[in-house]
C-alpha cells in the first residue's frame, strides 16, 4: 500500500483518500468547520489548512480537499500553521460573529467556540460595526440567527444533495452572504431538522430545544425512534442525574426534570438511518408528557372508576379470565412494545390461554410466509443503495420518511425508481422517481402486469421491490412470486406497525382485526386485551368497532395513553413507553436494536413484560424472571431467530432463515431435474386479476404527521397539521363529476373539498387525523368506500 | 404572462443551447438573456429558465445573487451605475451620486415613477483613467461630473439604446 508522512510518521492510504481522512483515521487532530464526513467537501472555511511538501516545494493546502499522493510530506503543527493560518482564519471568521455565546443555545457544543479557545487569538483587531441581517423564522423546528453564520455551506449542501430540497440556499456574496429561503414563508422539507445538527455553531438552532438546557447538563441515552418500523437510531437527551450531594438540581428537579425529554439527536448507523433523521423522528417526543397519560391501575365497577394497586388488579383480572374458553379470548395490539414484552405475552396467549384470536392490522393473511416459507424480507435497507431498479408500492414520504434519503441518493446515482400510488407524491413530483398512478380498483391488474415484467426479467440488474405488508393478499403474493423468478431481485417488506417483525418472530401469527371484531359482534368473544393501541383512532370502521366493543364484557386496556376506546374498558393498566423502559425491537429488515431506559416510570406505570409476568405467575407457572436480562436469556434459548443475538453489544441482525435462491439458479443447481425440485414452488403461480368497474372512491391515505400514533400528539407539528380542518383532496375532473347529493353528503360530514390535480381520476383522498373525535365515516374493510 | 417575451426567451435559449452544451455553463448567459428581455430577473422568466434547463428557480437565484450585474428587482428602462471606488471617489463621485439622487428623486435601486430610470453604486469597473466612470445600460460613460450627468438624464438615448445586448464570448 502507498504511504504518506504526517508529522514525521508514516501512514498507509487508499487511492482517492484525502489527507484529512487519513489523519483522522490515525487520531491526528485537524480542525474543520465546513467538512462533514457524510457530504462532499467544498474547502470553504480553510481552517483545515496544512503544509504539504512534495519534491522540495512546500505549499499550504486544505486537508479536506487534497488527495493523498505518494512521497507527500504533511505538517499539521508547524509555527506557520499554528500562528498564521489557524489564528488568522479564526480572526477572519470572527469578524462578524456576535459575542452572544451566553445566550446562544449552541454554547458548550459549538465548534467555533471550542476551536477559538484552542487556536484563536484572545482579541480582535477589527474596530468597525458588525454586519447585521434581519431575523426570520421559516420553520417551527429551527431557530435561525443569520448574524452568527460563518458561510461554511453545510446546511445548503445538505438541503440540496441529501434532503433533495430546493428552496433553502445561500444567497448573495461575501459580506452580505446569508442562508435562507427565497420569497417563502415555511420550509416544507421533511428532513430540515438535520440542519441544526450539522451547523458547526449556533446559526441554526433546534427550535424545540430553545433556552431549555445547557449541553453539560444533558445526558444522551441510546434509543430507537418509535414512529415507524425502520427503527432509526437516536439519542434521547435528558437532564443528568446528579448525585444527591448536588442539592439544587435535586430539589424540585426530581419530579419534573427526570420525566422530560429535552431533545432528540441522531445516532450514526450507516445500515439504518445513516446519521440523518426525519423531522417526525426528531421532534416527536412531547407525547411523553401528554395530558392523557394514564397514571394508576384502575378498575371500573358499576360505572365508577377506582384506582387500585397492581397486585389487586392482576388478581382481579386472573379471577375473571381463568375460566374462559380459549376461543373467547382475543388480543389486539399495534405491536408498539418491545420484543421481551412480546415474548412474555406469547407465553400467556399461546401457551396458557391457547387463543388464536390475535390481530395486528387490517389485513392479516400472510402472503409472505406462503411464498417465502418464512415471514421476513430478504433485502436489507442498505440494499437500496446499490440497486439498479427500485420498485415501490405506496407512499414513502408519509409513512417511512427516513427511507427518502436513500431513494434520493440512489436516484442521483442513476437508479431507476418506480413509484406505484394513487396520487403523485413528492418523489414523483420532484422527478426523483417515475410515477405510475392508478385507481385502487385497478391495483390487482397493475400489480399483475408488473409481476409479469419482473418474472420475465425485464428489469436488468439488481432490483429491489419495496412493499408495505398491508397490500391486498393477491397483489403481495403475485409480486413476491415474481421476485423469486427474477435473476437478481430482492424484496424489502415494510412493516406498517413499528415492532410487527418482532411480534411475528416470537411466534405470533397476524389475523385481521376485522375478523376478531366480527366475532365480537356475534357475541363470541368474552375477554379482549387491547394492548398499546386504540381501535377507534387507528381503524376507520368506527361504528362497527364501537358496537363490537360494547358487546365484550371484559376489556383489558393496556396502554400509556387514555384514548377513545378506554371507555369500554373494565381494567385499565398504565404501560411505560419506549423511553421509560429497557428493551429491544426488531426492525423491518430483521435487525434487533436495543433501547435503554432514559426516564423514570410515569407515576405507577409499569413495562408490559412486568404485567404479563404477573399474569403468568397467577396461572401457576413460575418463570424465574427478575429483570429484562433473564427474558433475553430465555429468548435466546427458546427462539431460533434470537439464538445468536448479543444483546450486550451493538445491535445486529437476528438469524436469517436458510436463504432461498432465485428459481432459475435452483433449476441450474438441480440440473433441470424437476423430480428433485422443491415441491413448494410448483404451486406458486401468479393469480390473474379480476376486472372491476371504476367508481368514485374515498381513500384513507397516510399523512406524515397527522396519521402517526406518536407525532400527532405533539404540538410542534400543528403548524403543518392544522388539526381542526378536515379536507378531501381530488382533481378537478373528479369534483366536477360528483353529483350534488354526493357533495352534500361530504359537506354534511364537515369536509371541505380541495382541488389537487396530482390525484388520479375518481379518487378522493382523506388523510385521517388521529385526534378527530367527530370522525364518522362508513368506510369498508380496506379503508375506502364508494360514494 | 407576456407571451411575446416568453416566445423570445425560448428562441434565445434554443440558440444558446447550441453553444453551451456542458453542465451548468449555460446558466449565466441564459440569465443575461432573461435580464435583457424583462429588464430584470422576473419570476416568470426564471421559471421558464428553470424548466428549460432542468434546474430550480432557487438554484438560479443563488447564482444570480452572487453577481452584481443581475437584478432581482425591477429596474428602469435606463439603469445607471456610478463607480465609487478609490480613483472615482477622489474625483468627486459622491457629488455625482448626490446630483443623481436630487434629479431623479429616488434612492439607490429604486425606479422613478415614470419607469425610465434607476441607479446604483458599484465597485471598480477598470476605467480608473477616466474618472468618474459608470455605465448606462451597460454602455460606458466616463469623465462624469455634476453637469454632464444632467445631460445624460435628459437625453439618455444619445448614450445607449433602450436594450443593450451583452455580447458573450
């Protein structure tokens, strides 16, 4: 390997590496402002200048932008560099920088402050008035101070290259150079929150963290973003737990500060979120102190509520459920709890109560297991990076926003991206992807045509299909079969519930919640566990669900929040949330990730594994579980998928099932001997679609903030949500074709109709709000209805 | 939408595309054409440009605001620059500027009510041997003083045409 000399020591380098990369890898400190490891360099700030000597000539070059060559000699700590370059650059950068560090939120974690202290001069020779800009706020997420800017260009590089946005930029030149938005009121990019994190000083600050705390008072706890099943890695920043001798922080601090999240910052995991976070993941944490958190275990007796202790309520539940038939017990959950809780609940429901009525989502039939033989995607998230063709069903921006960063990147690298949806979403409108929009009744036909294309290898090169798991059964099945026949196709299944993969891994099988509700309506269910979900908020068929819930005598409601279905509950058990408990989660690609307890339990709430442990114990089975580690040991012993997961170290993939190669390779392997050919593949044939007449249809479609279980509880998103306005979007042709009766029907339900030409003909899109107490739609099974 | 101007801009762009074939090299000449046709970088012109060149309006504006000779606000039919750098300043450039302000009764970068004039101070334009120097519609005017600036404003057509085409290399 070629070598360079840095400060009289030899180091190896690879072709194309810069001086800075080699130096940092070998722990040689070179200061930077504009360089960011995840973005291309610009060499704007010049603080990283070093002396470079090649064949007896010495020059001063920026380390971040100079490629290594053989026989290069580099000096990072000579007198010239220290006294002239670094001091001089800092003096220049500080010319216009205001001296407001005591009131700046970045104070204490500011690169400019630190490097000035280390290399800078203690006084400035500049005597004239400083430049001043008008201050504007473009976003509730950001707090902007353009006077402090040193023109490093990190924010606009991020915004253009990684966020894929256009409106943000640096305008003007030299003295008057300033970042901002041109003639616009608000930034609409869903990654804008990253800009404060990469800003090397306090020019862009976190809007939600404004004047809350100082960096040295804060402790960062590793955790996982709870909103979607990608599981972006985050740090939860909380107030440091000082020892008792540090009196003033303890007084009054104990009850308030240890229950409060100060902010969320990103944790680098190149395989998952790749350092970045979406705004939904970054700013949704104030739900932790929502008004409707449940404080104490409560029993409803004769119409009145009574708070009781845990032992009493678990005894009471046990005496109610011990004699019930296994067919009459049901569990509905949205899979938002940890793997450990899932495992203990599996013991309770599958091995003690023997129930099969377990539902996670609207569509329960599992096409994945039928085709693959196991229920997990065979692509990873990082497979998107080097794919030639990416085929997406559904809306990425609104459901899995963080994947957008990878899509933009691979689109830049020349991948062909195809998005199949009912309306043109961001990635189609901004030309990152080709859009195929269709009416929902044509979904089977469109998917069948696509499956034929995939099966016949019309997509050349590595192909990744990104499919949400709530696609209709036939659609999903056809696409999965087609992917097996393709030479080089992989499928990334996106779980629509955050920890659904974990729940399936421990041994649950998803059944449609509507089957359970039908049974309940016939009076066949006596005991229903509602676990971390609210049926009335999450599913559209409100009247049917309400009548079903009122027919069940014993509803056990386990949740952190008191939502609408709580009024049907007999037993109310407060559960801790992800930030208040230790645990692990499995994300959509099968990666087991750990989250640690950051806050104290809210009042009397307990982790759900503790609740299920108590119930199991009352059935006379002692599991010898004292802590979360004991459950992990049990899981490693009992469940194949977790047998090699090391929970103490950095999270990793769970075991994969034996890999199924593509069918063409199989045929080669068996030398065309179909007798040896695995039986299962013989029956896998594409199902032809049924033709359906196209009619006007109301579709429930996700919204990035509105339809998230957690984010919709946070006030910071309300400038984007507009909570009290209910709108239906449709194109002008559809609106014109509606009869007066139909329009009247919509207006009767307090909708206002908005023209949006990006929606396909004959479709009306309604984006439901979680806290819409008046919602009274009679939507059918798949979240749609004819009008 | 001014259809004539749009048509003209499209034709100009077609010609430019034959000359500037690589990457972003077409942006600055194209911005010049917009400014000639509209008098300044209008939203309409920039949107057409962004569509034709497959970029965004904001990106074009970031380029445009870097340079002094591009205007993002409307200008008069005749736009006057006065150099106020060292050698012009020593020859009483600020007297010329004050005189302009008195006659036109508008501040820097504002347009007179009849839409005829606007003016602006600039940095050195390399005519230090004939101070005070300046431009009117990108045609140079030199040896300015309090008196001959009046003549320029009375008969601007003697000094420059209403539209000056920038010759590009």
